[in-house]
C-alpha cells in the first residue's frame, strides 16, 4: 500500500464533524489555559514548596507524553470516536477531581491523568487524515492549530476572572468546575455529531509500539519529521518558559505585559492558521512553506535579544508566531501522507509524544543557559537548535516514503 493513501473505507462524514473536533481541541486548551496561570496559587493553597509547584506543572506534559502514542495506537484499531469520547470524559472527571483534591499528592496524580486524557491530539489528527484528501490536510490541520491558540487565549483570561485566591483552595473550584462542564458538553457533541471515520477496519494485527519506534528512528522521512518536532519544540518551548524572566531582567516587565504579549501572538497565530496557512501551502507547496516558516521563526528568535522597546518585542514575537503558524500544520500533514493509513494514529501519536518530551526538555535547557551563561542566551541556543531542523524539514518535505 502506498504510504500517502487516504482511507478508502471511511464512513461519510457529517457537516458537524469538523466543528465538533475543533471544539474538542478548543476545550482541551481552554481547560489547560484556565489552569496554567492559577497553578502556582492553587499549589500554594496546599502550602506546597517550589519544587512541588514545578512538579504539578510538569505532570500534565508527562501525562501527554504517555497518552498521545497510547490513544493514537488504540484508535487505529477500535476507532476514533470511542477513544475521543473516553478521553474527553476522562478530562471532565479530572477537572472535577482537581477541584476537590485533598492534598498536593492527589493533585499531582490528577494532573498526570488529565494530561494523559488530554493527549488525544493524535486521535483528532488521525480522524482528519482519515477523511481528508492529502492535498487538503495542511489546511485542516491548521484549523486545529487555530482552535489550540484560541483556547489558550481565552483560557487564562477566564481562569483569572473566575478564580478567587483569597478564599484559599475553595477559591479555585469555580474555574475547574467550568472546565469540567465544558468537557462534558464536548462529550455530548462527540456522541451526537461525530461519525466513525474507520468503520470498516481490517482485522490485521497492529504493529507493536517498538516496531513503530524502530520505523520512526530508521525511516529517513518519518525520523526527520520527528526530529523537527523535537528540536523546534525544545527551542520555542524554552523561549516561552523564560520569556517572563527575560523581560523582567531586561525591561522590568510584569505579568500584565507578558500576558498581553502572549495574547497578541496567540491572536496572530489563530488568524494565520484560519486564513493563511492552507492557501500558502497549496500555492507554494508544503516544503517551501515549512522551511520558510521555520527560518522566519529562527531569525526572530536570534533578533529578540537586540530589542530596544516593548513594541519591538511584541513585533518579533508576532512575526515568529506567523512563521510557526504556517510551518507546524505541514509537519502533521506530511507525516500522515508518509505512513500507512492503517497506522496513522500510532505515528501521529508518537510525534505528539516527541512534542511533549520537547515541552519537558526545552524549558530545562533554557533555564540552564539563562542562569549560567547569560539572560539572552536562550534565544541564541534556540536559533542553533532550529538550524538543523530546517534542513531536516526540507529533506522530509521533498522526498517520499513507503511504510
């Protein structure tokens, strides 16, 4: 079977399928965004020390690391719809449990399980790859990215509005209960409006996770795409993690200015992924758009230490967001086109797990160079990491693979 083939046995898709999937991605990030700015205060309500607060932050990424390949692989066999319903319901229950967690240890376990349940991005990507012709996948994947960004813009604002830290632990229950209720609404939408995309599945055995990992390491296309995910993820998650400290050290910024800067980049990303990424990829080809987008973000990262005022910081961040927005959807689209449709969920899940690993490794690297070399060093180290990824991306985008 050719690697890039579309699922020839997909069920007809309802008009509500894509909006429902976008809603799932939005709710995932809305819930995540609600919690992120509140976590330090939530953890402090348990009198948690700094290391436990950091552990609560990392628990979600740890869960996603394990959840993405697991759910992606399982959805290849049992179908996308039941896995999406189960994972979103799991998310709903985890937000509910977090609202009433009795201590920091339980909160850590719940955050880990919540991250694992939220690791359903590969299932959503797999559904879109199942029902979308290869030449249209980048545009559809970019809409997922837009839902991701909008959720992360709305979430922190909603969390800050609804939380009341003065009430102690109970003051965080309202935003958590809202996130739980929205997840429950998503489950209803999935049950009512989503048709299974893999209704006529073959009974052939799935390859083991070790076989998939071996293919990812040895296949020149798949391996390079996952290296792109890891290197670029390390670079830009690292920058995001130290950005507040950098702006404080260089420009005496506070949370309000940092939040506004990230909100601006999120808006730019969402607009680009809704209106620009798909048309650009169709006109110029995935290889050129992917490479140009990554090169643009690298240049902006290297220039950021030379910023002289707030407007320049936000401008460079926004241009960098534009570059990432036109580049990233092409990675998932290219990966889906270079693997057998029967196992798309497994490979997309593994790629997302690599991205979760980057969210753990990148901030550690950035913190080390920020503390031990110079406050500007994370931007230069990010640029160095992305340079080889640009060449990997070009190779992967201009060659074809069979798996």
